[in-house]
C-alpha cells in the first residue's frame, strides 16, 4: 500500500509565493501534483490548504521541504492510501 494523496493545513511566510512554493514541492520524489489554496492571510503568514498527489508519498520528505521554505504543518486533514 502507498500514500497517493495528502491534504495538509499549513502556515507559510508570504515569500515564496504559492506558485513558487508549489513548484518546489513538485521536486520531491513521487509528487505529481500540488494544489495550494490560501484560506487566511495576516501580516506575517498565510494559512493554506495544501493537497499533494502522487505515488508513494513520503510525509517526512514533504514536511522537510515545507520547513526549508519557512512553513509548518499545522495538521494532516486527509489522506488517500492505494493498494
């Protein structure tokens, strides 16, 4: 079995913008699609829903990349596991 989709609630700085943020996340092995939707914005951070689709996704690698971009995972809101 492998993880094929993860839905995360994240907080990230305004820079990089969500386009660049998504592009960097697609560099992770197994990631095929990244969708980010900003749900709240304040002076320093953006709160966003991050949906990542792919094959055999590794949450640890995803979290590491998000942290390198200055963000944090606030919660795991959904997951799809395929056989």
